[in-house]
C-alpha cells in the first residue's frame, strides 16, 4: 500500500477521532454481557443491528462535524473504490458477532479515507481500554507508544492468520480459505482463523503476529489495519505482491521479512 503523507491538520484531527471512538466504545461496552447468546439467526441479526445503531448515534455526528464536506460510507460490508474526496469508513462494532455471543474480541474503528487512501485511523478496544492509532507518514501507536512489526525472516517460525470477511460468501471463497490455512499450516508455525480482521491486523502492527491475509475486499475491515501495519513498517499488498488499494481483490499484510514467502505460499490458491 502506498501512503501519501498527511497534513498537520490530519495530525490535529486525531485527538477528535480518538475521543469519538472512545465515547462510542463506552456505548458498546454498556451493551455487552458475557452471557449474551442469540437463540436464532433473526435474533442475532437484530442484536447486531441494534449495536450498530446505538454506536452510530454517538460516533457519526462528531466525525462528520470534524471534517465539513466529508461523507459517510454507509455499507460496512461493501468493497471497491469510493468516489473522490474524503470518506469516513467506520465499523461501529468490528467483531459484532463476537459481541453478541459474549466474547471479548470486538472494537470500534474509524478511518478517514482521502481519494481512496486511508490517511488516519483509530481503533478502540473498550474492554481493555486500548486505542491503536495511525496517521499516514507519522507512524502507528498504541496509546501513544510507537508500534513496530515483527523482525522475523523465517516463515517456518511465523504466527499468521486469516478469516472470512462476512457471512454468506461464495463457496469458492470458503474453499480458498480452507486451502490457504492448510498451506500455511505446512509452511508456517501457527495459523489463527478468526474474525474480525482488524483485531488480527493490530497484532501484526504490534509485532505479535507476522502476517494476515484475506480473500475479500470488504473495506471497513481492512482500511484501519492496513494503515496501522504500513505505518508500523509492514508490507501491505494483494496476494500477488501488488501494493494494496481499495480496488484489490484480496489482501496481505505482513512483516517485511516474511512477506515474500507468505505471498509465494498463497499465490497459487488466490489465482
């Protein structure tokens, strides 16, 4: 992923975005219970939509006010390029399915995308209080501390991960996910298969994991983590090694020392 340097204005904007995701996270945390269990699909979907609506009421107004003229990417499961200009790409409950099942892996994310390049992001984990941030050209941080990707250069020692991007993807995609997990289990050390993508990508940015790939272009699950990994010194491309963009059909973010080897394992499956 090529990253255009941000302005001083973007750096100043980060405080506003961070405050917004933290306030939204407080709302999502209030709605959480470890005993939550949907008994059927309709109930689960209803709880997911209710979480989204409650958080958006808190998150949307301050973000749109912070950048007059910016627009909101409404469909969080959509992919592909956006029209020119500034867009907020947000997931009000990244990992919503985990939230409604009483599991802890969920977050609030907000990313400013300018002319199809992510330039600023904040990811808040309400249960831990952690906030991951990045501004293009200015690095990635966890609660103000700089992040750096792993220094590994041996795929055989790598902890990698993947997962599905959304429910109801086609069978071909599911088969590619399965084949890629098998291939990486052979080539690497350990493979995590989980959702959401952003919570794996923050581990790549922090050097806890070494690579993450996904056979999908769902932008809300990728833009925050892509910027965090790139600003932490990682390599972000499609699986063929071409710099990642919103038009890419798939995604690979990795520590530089294992990126090429990871791509080599996955490329035949992605073809």
